[in-house]
C-alpha cells in the first residue's frame, strides 16, 4: 500500500493542479539538500528522504492517470491482483490502460490512454539554484549538474543492435495495443491494453543493443550553463526547453526548469522591483535637518533631510531600485529614517536639555498638542 501522497504534500484530496504545484514548491524548497549542506549527517539524511518523498508524491498527483489510480486503489500502479483476478488467466497485467479503456469503450471514442506507440514528451528536470541578493539584481551565470536519460548514442534509441534487429511486433501487428475480452460478474467486457510483447512500441527487438541492453536509453550527467537575468526574484523559474529527459517513442525532450532562491541582504529589503532601507539619525539631525549619505545598489547617494523630520518619515529615490525583467525601467528606493534617542546622557547634557526644553512652546509639538486636546 502506497503512502498517502495528499498528507505528504499537506493538501486536501480535491486539491486543484495549481494547489498541488504550490504545495510541492514550498516543501521542495524547505527540504532541498542544498539548504542542509552544513547540517549534521542525520539531519541531511532526513531532509534527503523527505525531499525524495515530496518529489514522488508530486510525481504521482501531478499525473492525471497515476492520481486516478491512487484515488481509486491507494496505489498509483492500480490494483495488484493475483492469478484469481483479472490479471491471471490471460497473462496480462490489469493496469490503468485497462481501467480507462473499459470505462470509455462503450462510447466509441476510446480513452486517452489508447495511444499505442505515439510519441510522448519527456519529463522535466527541476533544479534549485541559490544566488546572492546582488546576483539577483545584476544577473549572473551558473553551471548546474543534472542526470538525465538520453537516447543511446549507439542504437539511437531503438534498443536494437542494428536495423535488421528491429521487427514489426507479431502480436499487435505494429499497433502497439491489443484487444482483450474478459469475463466479469457484469458480463463480458472488451478492453484495449498496451501490447505486453512490445510494450506499446509496435516493434520487437531480435538482437539487443549491447551498449544499453535493449533499453534504447542511457543515463548521462550533464553540465548545463544557466543564465540568470537581472531582476529575477526568489521562487521564479527559468525554463530551458529540450534539456530534460528524452521523449518516448520519438517524442520531444522535456525541459530543464531552474528555480531560483535569493539570499536576504543585510540592509536592503526587496518589494517587487523596489528597495527599502531603514536608516537611523539622531534627534539633533532630525530637528535641524542634515544631508544623509545612504548606501544604494549603485553606490552612495545623498538624501536631503529637512529640519523637523519625524521618525518614520520615508524618502523616495527614483530609479535606484532593481532592473525590471521586461524593459529598461528600474524600481525606486525608499529610505525610512528612524530618529534615535540617546540611551544615556551625562549630568551636563541633562541640564542642557532641560534648559533647551524650557525654550520650546506647545505649538512646536503639534502631535503632543493634538493628543492632549483629544483628552
């Protein structure tokens, strides 16, 4: 019995495809091995197992056929039946193709699983890349290492030793599917299933390729250069078509999907393409005004602070934010000043402050005056 994939992803059984994807992305990011590089061996192993578990759960629930089998039987491979069941006497396994075929056979159109040897696109490969805040702002390049299935270079994916070693399947006559009549308590049911002799390819191999053992595919580790554009944000993805796993029956290759995780900055906080920073000033600078030099993504910048500036006042610096992904525009930078009061003062400073306080009147403290008036 398979694990409960809905519980693994923390979603309801009626979750939509978008909800499944969102839950997967959060958990994959949480348990990604790169985040546990400095953890203990036990923590690394636990995170790795959880990461594999989350990936497998997503693989099942994101595939309509596997999800339907899991919902119906608690296993993405369908019911596991012995000789007394549907799969015994005829020697054919009772798979999801049979289930869908039996459901749709009475409607004349056949099920979507009746594809025989038609080409199918290869699976995508998802990798995570960690970059710094500055690299996200200005763009960077990474080389990622991936393991993917490719066509065997010796047999070009056929699995046969040579052209003469590939023949039309005699059981399905090249169709890739066979018809099966089964007796059930409801009468005879005629179903269509993948040909067990050729596994749906329509062809059989008389002499296997010695390099791939007749599989037609090999696993290769590839180094792929990834260009990360300026302005990218954490969680965003870059897709490289044709860099994923090989297709089936001549189908197109899958894609390499690169998800970016951006580290936090020590000073700056990002909001879309804008940058925010908090800067402390003392109460004399706030009262008399000053010129404040602040760090930006592009060097130092002077901000004019007028006299009487209150704590929490925000100043905007146009076009000093992050380069937008589309176009040449940049976001803005927002500088929030925090008026800092001394934590301790000397006896002399106390006397000076008391004398200074006596020179002010209520009109110079409008917030305090309004507060008193409302009482």
